[in-house]
C-alpha cells in the first residue's frame, strides 16, 4: 500500500497507522458473507411472514384496518430488503 510522505507534525508512525487502519479486503469479504447468508434471508423472510399474515387476515375476513397496516408494513419491509440486498451486492463487488 502506498503511503504518501507528507510533512506531518508529531510522531510519524501515528500518522502512518491511520492510513493502514482502514478496512482490509478480508473485512469486506467477511461482511459480504454474513450479509448474503444471514442478512438477506432475514430481510426476505420478514417480508414473507408479513405477506402471509396479510393473506391469512384477508382469508379469515379480518379487519380491513389490520390488512391496511400489514400492507404498509410489507411495503416498508420490501424497501428495507432491497436496501440490504443492494448493500450486499456492493460489498461483494469490493
């Protein structure tokens, strides 16, 4: 890794360690594995659970207010799942 030689005050080793302390590629790989094997399935599973709860409520003839709440929650969870998936794709590309 190239470290620029800048005129810095104080202990030069302290400044060099600041450049070297950035996340290594192994950190990104570990995070990508975690997100792809745990984070994405949890996000998709949450959407599926809320979808099934909404379908069960509708088939039982439940409250329309409850169906509306579940639909709003499902849309929110779908947005979160898309963000999680895009973050995972970004990590895997690094």
